[in-house]
């Protein structure tokens, strides 16, 4: 037992202070209750006296709990700063080239990773791929002129940078850092259906040039509107390689497959150690039960789903009217089986796979460890068409000379590639089996798939529910299309996510509730703060989804006694009796709102009378009304649907404003002002 001398100084002081009171106590109990009370007093005294001696004693490293790691000898803070300085990281890893990427859907990231690996394979130049958000933007000024920075950046929406490039673009806009030593090349990913085609890479290059950086070659641009992103990149990449050969005075070697990834079987792993398909994302997707799923229409070549998800069990998941729901799909089971067959690994579908990076500059983005079947079902985009350069890289792994010759022929040119891969919609599994006459490919490593197939990405859907009316049950609206394969019209190209959602719709019953992985993505597509602001809403097809929520929310505000502004909805679809979705709900809202509170103007492109009418035509017809709402009543204008439709609508609106009082130039200037004030908003795709 510890002695008084063994106690800490604070404990000794507490006992000395209590001693006079203890000595004054008559310890002889007069009853059982007195004895019990005395025992409790003595136990309490022992507890506080020995605190820190027998229990509650501080460990030798207790003080570390109260130290901020970044202040420990200043080492951690300095280390973090160094890790975010790209110039210092390049020196540390002995890299001569950095390929920066700004990517929203994963395409730019994938191209940057492959380009970095190919530069090393072709020239022996150490290169690295870098997420723009991983490094402090001012540190690029420290990259010396003996090295090279390559920028591969996407543009989406209204000329917006990708999420991971926002901070870098804000740094560029400030124009405070001179870059006289920086040497660079650049490639942009965009879509000419959008008004601001490749705006991000153009703005970045303009800034680089203004800050005295020097480009080593012309800027490259991809146009997804023509489906030519891969070919556009290959053309620019070939020019880049010729430039690199001269710039660094090195010869280009024949291409051999190199990868920074290693995928190995590891039978020591237990099933509980493996990732089972749950996506890994900063917004933490959740497995959400499907509360309701119904078909809005069913046609010969497509059908439309309305699906509501239950988020009551996920209190941290919240959404606002106008936000998006990101749905994480699962690849079709037949594609998984086909690729396993081609790899000769059908009997290894449940074997644990460990994926690691062999290059410290490269991160493994795929959840690992996992199983082979899970890798192909949940984490790799196996149902997309392999790129032409990926087909070329397959040739050394061909199981026969005939297979190698077949791949060489179809990848020799853009035309031959499209005539075979595109016209027959050959996924990787289909291509492998076709080339080898159904023989397996035992030499093809899993690392090839990880290198040349995109990680499976979520698809985004505009929420068709109001957070005011349905805060814990968001809904989405999705069209499931059956697009025929050009050279096999009896077969269809499945939409990965819509087909997945339709399969869940088919199996969902009250007894068996299906679930889907999803997370909310915030959007700027929001109702005006004032409910009195008039609205012009333009939609085609499932672009009606967010406006269903807008109308329902305003109808509720009116029912509560709030004054709401008038709404005009221009809606286009094929036929009034086929795909006019939510028609009954819109008619009910018209009855609930005051007269003229909601006007619906329809446009049918395949009506029985044979006349093809689109929403932009209706806007032109009702130009005076549109002009009055925008110019005189201060309406906000919203467009949701395909990007090409939005471009035509913008032209019609400008034409509606043009007249004696306003020239076309002034009309465009007025509309630009609406966009700048957030009174013109678009939620578009494709």
C-alpha cells in the first residue's frame, strides 16, 4: 500500500487540509446507518487522496494529448508546407515533368495519369500526375525552367472549373504572381454545345502568358460534342511527344506498357478486410433505401422512372431544392462475367486483390483491398468503350498472332477504330473475346485494367423534390433509353446508371427494399430569395425535374398565405399522350395557385399532326411576354435539359429582346448581366 510520502504534492496537501476535520469526527457509530455513512466518507477521502497514484494516473505521454501536432518542434507544420509545394515535391521525387489535372468526371484525371506514365515509358523522363487541389498554387512559380508543367483541365456548365481546380483558378484570376521561369503545355476538355466551350483552359493559358510563363506548343482542345475527346487527345499528345523530344533532347522509344499500379492476389486477407462495393468519396455516399419507384411512361425505345429515396436514417444528409443527387451505379452482371471469362479468371472472382502504387507520386483511387468481382462490378468502368490507344496497348498481351493482327488493324486509324469498336459497341470484355475467338488472355495483367479503365464515377440527377415539402425523401427522375447498336439494331447500348436503377425498380417490393449508394451535390440552381420574383422556366424531357419542385414549393407558399410571383413554364417532349411527365401535378398546381399564377406552354416534337415544335420555337412565338417578364418585371430565367437545347433557347431569348428599343448587341449585353446577377441559371448536360 502506498505511504503518505508516495502521494503527489497536491494529494498530500488535500489530506493535510482534511486532517483537522477527520480528527474531530467521533468515529464510533451509533447505528447501522451512521456506520454506512462513515464508511462512505472514508472511501471518498481515499478516492480523492489516492487519485493519480493508483487510478487516474497520467501516462508518460499524457502531455501529448494537449499538443498541437503542427507545433511539435515546428516539424509537422514545415513538413505539410513542403508537401504542398509542388517544386519541392518534384525535387524530392526527382521529377522533371508534372501533369496537373482539373477533373470533374474523371476523364482529365485519367488522361493525366496515362500521359505521365507514357512520358516515362517513351522518354525515360521522370514525370508525375498531380491533383491541382493537392498543392499550393503559388508554389508553381518555383518550378525552374529546366522542368515542365502540363495542364489538363476540363470546363463544365457555365464555363466553370472542376471542383478540384477552383482554388487554382481563383489564384490565377488574382494575377499577383509572376512566372518567368515556368515552361508549360496545355490541353482542355470541353463541349461545343455549351456557350463557354473550353473556357477554363483558355483563361488559364491567358493568365500564364500574362504572367510571363512560356508555352512550348499550341494549346490542345477536345470537343465532347463530337464524341472525339480520345482522338483529340491522341492528336495533341503526338504533337507533345515530338516537342518533348526536341525540348529535352531525348529520343522517343517504342511504346511499352508501364503502370504505377500493382494488383496482386492476397489470400491471407479475410473477407471482413475487403471493400465490398461501397464507394469512397469525400461526400461519403450512403446506402439509401428506395421508398417509392414508379414508371411515369413506357414507350417502345425508352421508359421513365420516378424514384424516391429514404434518408431518414442518415441525419447528416440534407438537400435543398435544386440540388443534385449523385447515384453510384453497378456494372451489368453479364459484362462482369464476360470480362472474367476473357481474363480466364472466372474461378477467381472472389479472390482478394490488393492494389498498391509503385510510384510515391501516384495515389491509388480504387478502394483496396477488395475482391476481383467487386473491382469489376463497382470500381472500374468496364461497360464503356476502350480508347484507341488502350487497344494499341493490348497488342503485346494478345494470346495469339491472329489476335495481335486483329487489334493492330482496328487501332491503326480513327476510321477503322470507329468501324469496329464504335459501330459494334465493343466493351473491353467483348473486344478481348472477339479478338481471341473466345480464348482467354492469361498474359493480360489486372494492372492494365486499373491503368486504362476509368474508375466508376457517379451520375448526377437533378432532384425533382422540394426540400420544404419532402425533406427526408428526395426524388429523382430518370429516362431509361434503349439505343440500338449501329451494326446490330436488335441489340441495345445500356445506360449504366439508368439500367441499374431500372433493375432496382424491377426487384423492389414492400417485402424486399432495394438500396442505392448516393450522396447530395450542392447546386447553385436555386429559387430566388423572394417568392414574389416572377419565373421563366424552360425544360425538355426530364429537365422538368427541378421545376416540379419549384412549382410545388411555390404552391405551398401560396397555400400558407404568402404572395408568390407568376410562373411561365416552357416544356417540350415528344408526344402529349406519351412522355408529358408530371402533367397531372402541374394541372393540380394551376388549380391551387391564383389565376395566371402558373402558365404551361408546351412544345411537342413528334405530335400526330407531324409538326415538330421545340421550346425555343415557343419562346420565339411568345417573345413579347418573355421580354416583358425579363425587362419590365425582373423575372429570373431557368433552363434545364441538354446543352444544345439551352444554346438554342438563349438565341431565342436574345431574339425576343431584340427590336427598335434594343439592338442584338444590347440584348446580349442585357442577358450577360442577368447571368452575372444570378437571374439566368442553367442546369444542363451533354
